[in-house]
């Protein structure tokens, strides 16, 4: 009997789904492992919207494991799907990959320069590495291997024998109106659903309809390997199947009981797998949940195979904030690998864990990532001092680790925005980076940059790949003598007060107190005076003072936080640049 550690986070969506999945699994398959599933098409870069297809069942499966149950999280790699189009920016513009449209993804050459044997393996590799870094435990299933090994042979023959029943279900949707225009911001329809939507409004080609009747099976051509084939006849008794290919004119007759070069059409293939694998939980995107979509139709077809439709939520759109010039996924489709270049896996897990599946959210590649990290670190502090709310504690716990243990983490997690600023100013020079970071807290200096890794590396990558050149920080080589000469008495006095206090306040906290305190002292108040004790004009004076410092140090109105910037520049250079 499993050891049930009942969750106390009553408002946590993951726990609620885990309760439902356990109950449903015990009803359908008592005593057997709980099966949850995801499906991914390696037809191109697997983007962060697709990652929700994995993270939703992963989080639920992990909660069930924490309660002592055995769980299988299946990820079906739909690598036996047809190659539909050449993605923008992936394979160049010479058209050399267009000739492969219609072949299985595993029969298409990999993009130029790839070390992988085919198109599907190339795009699976990046996702596989990302899932490992994210701590996702799963059983991967290649649909190419399943079909070409004859694993589904009985299911294929069963579908062909019961094609009339399947056709009757599909017929209900062939006269439906075309779906409404996609709403702005909706997640793009995935490759399988696009394939299913080809043909007439009823997806005649996808459903296998032909002048000879309906067939739910699509052979790949024995000569050109493409799926532009039409089944012309089939004998249930002998399993003799004949087809022709419109691409090359090839035709042949085979015994389906021995033939492994083809697959069930998508709207039949998906529910067949639900029944074959005994899937209890699988979420679906908004594209699969509209009337007449694969999920709705599959819910009826799965019964023909003797199974039941999985339970699971519809998951919402995952947006992107920013993204300047990522190199690994061109064409505007950032992937999990891209995100993990600039953020730790804990943060990325948290973004998926803290929002219910039907809630949309954005993943930041721009300046917003600094605010997200501030929020994350603040949450960690609340967890540490016990002031965190139950639902937030649950999301944090699911982000930092799995049932197998905690993910590797930065041992001394300094503020991301501070690390990014230092990486910006030092241009990656490790000796300077260590000097600056050690001076942030002189009483507890860093012994090695390893203490702030991998967060430091992520912040440095963000600076180098996502911050435009015109926003990078370049410290002046020489003083701006014209600006210094033009200062009035108050301006010169403010610089003098700052310079006089540098040595005694040379730490992050000390310099913060100093730069905010100079305008207070000039106005006749104590440097320790709080906002409530000060007139509104002080904030204006502080902004004016900050702008002056930025101009004298980096030649702009703004820049990294001034305390960090001052530490990075160093006392001697600060005195040189600020002295009239």
C-alpha cells in the first residue's frame, strides 16, 4: 500500500488534480501504476508553450510520487508525423528541405551542421537536455519505433475492421462550420492538429476518406516515403491493402498484418494510444479543446478501442516578454533551452507551478526577468522565516525539487539584477567580478565565484544575449570636464559629500545609504531620515542627483543601480570621474 502524505495545501491546483487522478486510477486500474501523458512533435524548435504540455502532468505526477504511488509519465515523441513545412530560419532558404515535405520526421535530414541523424532527433535533443535540467522524470516513447516495430499492429487492424464505427463518429463533425478565427494571443495550433485539419472542412484527407471509402490508416509510400497516398482497397479477411501515391505515382499491394510503414491518422491515433497505454491524465491545449477538435473527437473514438478518455485540464497560452536575439531558436519561438540559458531551472519550474493550467502567463527575456527574480528571492525569504502562505509554499516546494530530491542550486543566491549589472560592467572579467561581489558585503566576502554559480552564469548570458548594445553599460575613460565645470554650487557640493563618504561606506548597504543620503543632508535633514519625515521635493532632488552621477560615470540618464555601479567602477576611478 502506498504511503499517502496528504497535502495540506488545500488551495494548490497540483494537489487537487493529484487527488482526482489517484481516485480515477484506482477506479480504472486498481493496483497498477498511475499513467499520465504528454505528447510532443519534434517538427521544429519545441517552444515554451509546448513545455506546458509536459510541466502540467509532471507536477501532478511528482505530487503523486511524493505520496508514495508508482507513476509513469509518458512523453510520446510524435516523430512519425509527416514533415509539414520548413520552419522559418531553421533550415535556410535554399529550399533543400522542401523536397522532404510529406515524409516522416525521422526520415528527413537534420538541419545543416547538426550532429544528429535526422530532423526529429535534432529537435528532440534540446528538449531532452532541458527536461533533464528541469528534473522531469519520464518514459520517452518514439512513435517511429512503435509503428515500425509493429507494436500497434493489433490496434491498426482493429481500427481498419471498425472503420465504419470510426467514420460515423467523424461524420458528426464533417458538416460543422469552420472554427472561428484564432483569438489574438492564443497558443499556435500544434503540428498534429494542423495535420488533422488539412483536406476538406471535415479533414477528409486526414480521416482517410477516398473514393473507395473511409480508411483510418495512411501508408508512407514505398518509393518516395511521402504520405501523399490514397488507400484504394482493403480486405478485412486477408488484410490485403492497396494504395497509390500522388507524389510519385507508385502503387503497391501489401498485407497490413505484416506492413509497418504507415500510421493511423491523428484523430484515431491519439485515442488509440490512450486506450493502449491506459492514460489517466493528459492535459490539452486550447487548440485541442475547441468543438470538433482532436481531444473532443478522441473522447468518442477511444471507446471504440475499449478505453476511456483521460481527465485533464485545458491549458492556456504561455507568452514571451522580450527576447532580443536568441541564436538557438530562430523564428520567434523561444524554447526551454533558451530560457534555461538565462534562468535557473527552479525559476522556470516556479513559473509553471504557481499558475493554474487555465491561467496564461509570460516568461521574461527582457528586463522583467530581474523583477521575477526579485519576487522569487522574496518568496524564498518568506519560506525561510515561516511567513509564506500555504499555496505559495507548495509552488516553491515544487519548484526547488521533486520527489527524488532537490535540484542543484546556487549556494549563495545574490540578487540577479546585481549579478547582471556586474557582468555588464566587467564584460565577464572574473577577477573584477570577484572583487566587486566580495565588496558587496565586506564582512562576508566571496571566496570563489562558484558560490554564486550557476546564477551568475545565467545573468551574464542574459546580459550578453538579451540586452541591446545601446543599453549596455560603458564606464567613461575620462571625466566629463564640460559637465563638471558647468555645475552650480549645489551640484559640486553633492559630489563632494559623496566622495567624502566613499571610503567609510564602501559596501552595498553603505553606498545605498550614502547615495540616498546626500540629497537629504543637503536639504538639512539627517541621512537616516525616513520617507515619512521628508518633503516630496527630496525625491525630486534624489532623482536629479542620480541622473548627474549616471552622466558623469556612464554618459546616460540611467544605468545599473548606483551602489553596484560605484563598487564596479572602484574608488579610485570614481574619484577621478567625479572630481572637478
